[in-house]
């Protein structure tokens, strides 16, 4: 009877070892869950960025306002009959050392 009790205690200790330290342990499962949560958050951010880019592409394909806005801001283009004014800040009057 004593041997059976010792054998069960050893078996229990081995199972506890696998639960806390071994392959597929609780610590590893917790770490993997954290990695999955981080990946989900990253995927959500990338999904939002893709949605914004898709909306911008659709707007560029269908509307002329987005193309005009891009031409004005990035290329400095103006329409016929418009006058372009550029406002430049004056240089600071601080003396150099």
C-alpha cells in the first residue's frame, strides 16, 4: 500500500510539472494568448489603414475633387483665372551668437 501511495505522489508531481513548466504549460498558453491579442490589435490598425486607402482610391477614381486637391497641395497647380499668393513668414530678428 505504501508503494502505491508513493507511486501516485510521483505521478502527481510529474503531471504538475507538465502543467506549470513543460510543453503546453499554462505559462506558454498565457504567452501565446498575449501574442494573439497583440496580433489582433495590429491587424485592426492595418485594417483601418486599408479601409482609408481604399476610400481614397475610390475617391480618386470617381471624383475630380480629390484629384484637384492633390494637384493643388502636392504639385502647386492652380486653375485658369486664379491668382496664386504665397505668404512667407519674415525671418526672425534674433542675433546670432
